[in-house]
C-alpha cells in the first residue's frame, strides 16, 4: 500500500547528514562535556561549536542558548523559571502573566499550574483566525506583569502571530529590571520563518530539533542575556546553571546540523510547501461540501493545512486515512478516556461539534502534488461515508 506521511508537525525523520554528524558522539567521541580530560574537552568543544551555530542562526549570543530535552522542558523553564525568579525579587507580591489561549499544552498547562498557585493570568482573546489582539496586549500589561507568552506559529491551525509588533509593544513598556519578558514558543516556526531575536525583541523562545529533521529529545531555550530564570532541575551547574544534567551531546550536534541544513535550502522549500499547501486547501474546500479551512489563509505556516469537516468525527477520519496509508492528525486530545475538542479551535470561536471534526495535514520534504491529490480523493470518500453514517448530520 502507498504510504503518505502528512504529520511533519508532529515529528520529522532525521536527515541522513544529521545522523552522520551525530554518529561519532555516541561511541568514538563519547566524552562527558563536563569532564576536564581530553575526552570531555573533545565533546565540549563540539558542543560549544554547535551552540555558536545555533546562536548565529538567530542573531543571538552563544551564552543565550540553553540546551535541554526539547520544547516542553524549554517552555516549562521559561514560564515557571521567570515567575519564580520574579517572586524572589518581589517577595509577597503577586505575579501576573499574559498568555494566548492557543498555546501548546506544555505552555498552557504550565500556566494553569501557576494559576492554581495564585498567579494572576490575563488570557488574550483571539479572532476567528486565531490572531491575538495587539491592543489587548498593550492594555493588559501591569506593573507586576512578569511575562507575555504568545506562540509564534500555531501547531494546530498554522496561524502566524505578529511577533515583531508584539515585541515592540513589550519593549516600549519594560521596567528597569526588563519586565515583562516576551516569551514565544517557536517550535513550528523555526524552520520556515526568520527569527531574529534582536529585531523582534524576544526574551525567551523555545525549539525542538525533531520538528526540523533533527533528533528527538533535544531542543533549546533562547534566554536573552540579563533575563532571570529559576532553574527547574536540581543537580549540576550545566548550561549556565539553568539546566542541571549531562548534556545530550550527539543530540546537540544533530540539532545544530539540522539548523545548518535549514540555512542552505529553506527559502525554496518554504515556497514549494506553500504552493502545495494552497493547492491542497483549494482542492479540499472546493470538493468536500462544508469543509472549512481553520486558521488564517495567508498568515499561516507553510507546512500546515487544517480543516473542520462538520458531520465527520476527527478520530474516525484519522483511522480511515490510516487504513489508506495516510498519516495526519486531529486537534482533539484524549483526556481521561474522553475526546476533548481542541482548545485552540474553541478559543477561535469554533463550536464544539465542529471542533470534534478537525483534521490537520502537515507537509514536509517528501510531500508532493500526487500524494496530496491521492489524499484529497480519499478524504472526500471518507467524509462522505462518515456523514452517511451520522444520523445527526444534515447535508
Ligand atoms: C508548538 C509546539 N510547542 C511545543 C511542543 C512540544 O515539543 P516537544 O514534544 O518536542 O517537547 C510541540 C510539539 O508538538 C509543539 O508543536
């Protein structure tokens, strides 16, 4: 059976060149980068070279790159770490956060945990495309606002936020200690959008290597010089004393190599995917009755095409697609054995029934026109069948 992978936003295969760069650091060059002997120094030197490559890519300084296990850890460190550091500096005062409601669960749940501890939260509104309101950000900033967190490009609906403008708003109201900080989850944006931390006035951003053809279990947090964070793991003083634990050297080498590959072929690939994505969106929304694009039609990540298909349940569509060899994803999350509609779609005003019918296709290096046509044809048949089986669906 034909196999078509359209779930690159979930994870991507490691590039052969990345694997090759990593390989020596598993065995021949296996030293612990924190050891003083030559094995250790060999590993440290390669790791620091990688750090420089990552920093240069984002116009950052080397000491501003903290390697860790991925974006989940990076976002936890950024949000919890910033709040705890602020609390130390402001004993007895209540911290305040401004957060978009369309964050990935690793930000959302971290923020909800802080809310349970008494931290005040302002949830931003989004419009029907998932865009945040710049005026609301400006008007919500208070004396005790520690951090504003807005995802760069949304993983479910692909909407890209006005990061440059948000950075400017925050930069203009910062206090002497540099608060509020601007944090953005850039996981889905790293490989397709230019991120310039200086220009965009970003204080903290997170990334995971496996989303851009690097290995799983490694990522980094950009933490601007002068930003105060409390470390979340106790132990050694690795990573500028912000992340205890021996670094994943092969992973870090792989992450830097994967970024280097983005540098060389990104623009062309980004244009190729945009064109494929738009043709696919056009096909789906014109051939499947009531199929609706979710997210913004232009301000969207090149690799994400997301829809709702009223009358057809998301998980059922996924299973049928899988039986045809096609991998996609739905926005619903399984919580306590029950499928919950996507919080992203609900925040955008999508009705819960429609949100249950969501589907995300994410494109990548092996995606081509023929495969998308095949996917579109199969999806049309699947949706038709599921709707016929649904007594509540009215055509
Ligand atoms: C936007 C976004 N943030 C954070 C994460 C978490 O990344 P990881 O699972 O690599 O920690 C993901 C993964 O899907 C994501 O898409």
